[in-house]
C-alpha cells in the first residue's frame, strides 16, 4: 500500500470545495455548518482521496460527513480517518 497522510485543514482552503463537490456527487446535498473542521486523506503525491468534516461544541467533535473516492474504497481509509 502507498504512503498516506492525514492532517487537519481549515475551512477556507480548497479542500473544503473539493470535499463538498464530492459529497454532492455522493449524497446529492451538502449542507454547511458553522466552525467546520476537516481531516483530509491524501496519497504519497498529495492527491486528495478522502476526508471527513466535523464541528466542535463543548470540546466534543460532531461528525458531519465522511467521504472516500469510489476507486479508493474498501481499503480501510474511512477507519483511518475516524481513528485520527
């Protein structure tokens, strides 16, 4: 398996738009939330292959969405994101 990286990104970065577009393709509707956070999963060359969106309240993370590209599914990527 190739080397994968998980890191946090701010809401104002390009990943938020990419994530929302992919989510719209999968779910047909992507709604926003205030003070959202993202964890991204990228491959060894830096291409985004998945991510999750969450928001925080009172120190508790609330998972909003998890998405992985169709061709990258069934490899444990969503589990890695949730563990992070």
